[in-house]
C-alpha cells in the first residue's frame, strides 16, 4: 500500500503540472485552425482573381487598347488642327509619359529601371526608331487625313521585310513575299484615288514605317538576349525609350519650328479655343502614352494569329472612326484599295506565322 501511495503521489506529482500546458494546446490548435482557414481562403481569392483575368483579361486589354488608340487619333488630329505645329505636338505627347511613369517610380508602384551608360548607348538606336515612328505619324496626320495615314502605315510589313533582308540576311518563303503584293497594290490604289493625297502625308507615314521597322530589326539583331539593364520589363523599356527619345526630340523640334513660333502659335490656339484646346492637347498626350502602355499587355496575351487579327481590326476601326468623325470624303476606289491593303496585312501576318517559323 505505501508503495501504491508512493506511486500515486509520484503519479500525482508528475501529472500535476499537466493541466497548465493542457490549456495551451486548444489555443494553439485554434490559432493553427484559424491560420489554416485564412490560408485556405487566400488561395481561393487569388484563384478567383486569376480566373477572372483568365476569362476577361484579354478582352479588357484589347478593349482599352482600341479605346485609347481611337482617342489618340481623334484628339491628336483635333490638336493639330487647332495648333498646326506637328513637331511641338509630337514633343508634347512624348513628354506627357513622364507625368505617368515618373510618379510610379517615385511611389515605388513600379520598379525603377537601372542601366549603365553603355546599356543606354545600346538602347539609343531603338530610341531613335521610336522617335521616327512617332514624329512621322504625327506629321502624316497633320498633313493629310487620319484614314489615309493609316492606310499608308499598313504597308509597314513591306518595309520590315526589306530591312530584315538587307541587314539580317533573312529570306522568307515565297508565300510570305507573295502576301505583300495585296498590300502594295491596295496602298497604291488608295493613294491614287485619295482626294486629299499629298506627298508630305505619304512620305511621313512611310518614314514612320521605316522607324518602326528599323526599331524592330535592331531589337532582333542587338537587343534580344542582351543585358539592357535591371528592372527592364516591357513597360520600363518603353518608358526608358520615351525618355531618350524626348531628349533627342527637344533640339530637333526647336530647330525646325523655333521656340518663339511654337509659343506664339500656342497663345493663338489658346486664345481661339480656350480650355477646349487645352483638353485636346492633354488628352492627345494621355491617350498616346496609354495606348502604347496597354498595347504590350494586350499583345503579350495573344498568340500570333490573334495578334494579327486584332491589329488588323484595330486599324479598320480607326479608319472608319476617323472618316465618320472628320467627314473626310472617300471614293469607291479608295475604299476598295484600303480594304485590299488592310486585308493584305492580315494575310501577311498569317502567312508569316505559318511559313516563316
């Protein structure tokens, strides 16, 4: 018996402290349970968000891409009518992007790009191509109808194919080159029948094509796979090119149009249009940057065929909208030529995707 009591007392001494820890496990279990429930809820929400973007993300991006692009073409033309200084307008629109991406960097919403002087030098030709693409388009839309400018810009694949052959030695299958014929024929027919045709509009639009194609060829030859800096995603690459192109454009635009003439023209436009003119300038700059910003989000989610279709439809929508808004007269042959040229760009993209892989 004493031994039992001794064992009992020993058992009591051993088990006596247990109630204190025994109160903690339920708390820990509840905490663990709550944490697991929270963890279970978080993936569910993330999954729902991903599911929403998977379903509607492409449509949203394409819709914004179209809206911003249409908005830019309308307000850019209106601004050019009120303020007939295309180099100044191009400089303003290029500079407007700074008001968007610089605050994003300062607030750390977007990572700040970091690159060396040598990396900046590597990007310089692309920035020059970016400059030529934008300025050429602005001058073309200043000199002629927006619809006609886009018809000429539809011939970019012809310029791109020539530059790829000249500088990269790229020879594509005959089917791809054959698909260029409708583009050439359509642009020629539309140009011959265009009532507002002028060589400045045609030449500037072709210069824009040359800048865009040169930028693409240079990127393929030099930039692809190269080290162009830190935090240089697509959005930041575009922002850096915008900064460099702005610095290139400042002396050129001032030399061509002159600061005094720019200022005098701005005062006259503001005196005539007031805040309506100011909104034309602001929206042209905003839409210009935003449609380029959204474009890479939209195109990054599309396969080559869908990309070709969406890009073709975008140009069709812009041309129709411009004709409707600005009441530009068009002939039957002009409509036919435009249709052939636009359809040719789609055929070219599809042929290149199929035969030139």
